[in-house]
C-alpha cells in the first residue's frame, strides 16, 4: 500500500513584512478566546489544519474582530452590514512598509508618536489603517470618507476604545471628486497620506470581481455575490477604475505639495504604474518610490511620492520627527 504523504504548508508567510504580526498561521483557538463568535466558524481543512471558510463573510468578520482584539488591543470593533471587511494582514503590511520609508528618510529611525500625522483617504467603516498605525507606532490619524454611515461607524469604534481617543479624527469629504481639497486645512501639515483606492471601474465590474474571488475560495460555483461585508460602491469602484483614481490623486496632491512629506497609495494593478508615473513626472514629484508587497499568491505595491526638495526634507524631519542628527 502506498504511503499517504500529508502535504505541508509553510508556518510563516514569508511574503509579509518581517514586523507583521500575522506572518504565522492563525491560531484560531487562541483567537476564539478574543472573540468567542469565531469558534462557530472553525473547521478542519484538507491539510487537517484549523481554518475557516474565507468565502463566508460572517466567518471573515469574526476572524477580523478576533485579530484586531488579540493583536491591537481593541475592545470593540464592528462594521455595518454591506461595508468592506478588509484583510488585516495586508493592511498591516502597508503600514509597516510605509514606516520603513519614513525610516529611510529619518537617519535610519522610524519616527513614532502622535506628532507623526497621517491622512487616510477612504478610511471606511472599519477604521483599520488608523487602528494599526496608532497601535504599532503611536501615530495620529485623520481618516476621510464620502459616506456618512462609514463616518459614523469609524467614530463609534474610536469612541468605544480609549486607546484610540485623541489619536484619530474622522472627517467627511462632501465632494466625491475631491481627495485632499476640503480635508487638508490651511496651514495644516501631514507626514504621510495612505490610500487603498477603489479597484474597479463600474458596479458590474465590481460584482464580477467579487464573484471571481468567491469562486477562487469555494469549490462550488457561485452565481450571486454575497453582499454581507463585501463593500459599498464607493469602496469598490470609481468611474475610470483604479487607474483614473490614482492619476487624479497625483494631480490633486500637487496643490498640497508642501502640506505633506509623503503621499502614497496602494496600486493593485501593475499595468497602472506607467500612467501614474507619467503624471508624477509631469507634476514635478522630486522622489517616487515603489514599495513591493506580497501576500500569498497576490502581489501588489505601494507608490509613494514627495514634492519636497532635499533642503525641505531635512528641515521637515529635524523639526517634526525630533531627529537627533544634524
């Protein structure tokens, strides 16, 4: 009789950032202690490991709640039905990679503390980027969104968690065509901006993308998208898609060239880099950095840019980041 060889999976997700708390496989029993609701979704997969059905939005929400409670000290976290439930490891990776970028321009030291101000474009109902940035590096955040319900949800999370109070402010963007205008106030400065832009170009494209994702996670054929926690239209699509959004963001950032050290955005599609880089060159960005990111088989990147001259950069970090080196 032939021996049955059990397929092994790596214990560490090497594609994730070294400081990412989610590099190891999830200890679901431990996480269920943080969020008992998770226990109902734990099952045994084909590798004979504890897992969950990642095509089940309720299971993913229960997992996210547990991760946020266990690793970031958040007592209360919830999102309204129909709003985006993000993948926590990927969000954490963005924060850690952008922290490394700050370190490269701060004499080898990551600036920490609430004096480091971050602007999260499209923070959503989940408020995940500010939560991770606050808890990992002590940064302060302004989160923006065009959706009043998302604003209320993010504020509820902040209000229920004393560790976040005084570190996160949520602002409503009243003009969906504006990204920075109406948010960044006169004489207000930020050390960095982050953004996870809408990926799709239309509602139908977003639905098709959701179905592809669900079918990749599920052996059965799914013909209708699961709407619970799948995301609102403003979270999923933008007229012209990610490419148009990114180019608009770059053009609008020029108006606030001296209000922020680093502008940045996640770029999911490699094909969108050429057009974005052309606009960055046209508007006169002094430095453009592309930070590669990976999670499993998915590859993405963060593009960061600044308009500051070398002298402006030096003055900024010495004044704002309390660097000790002259």
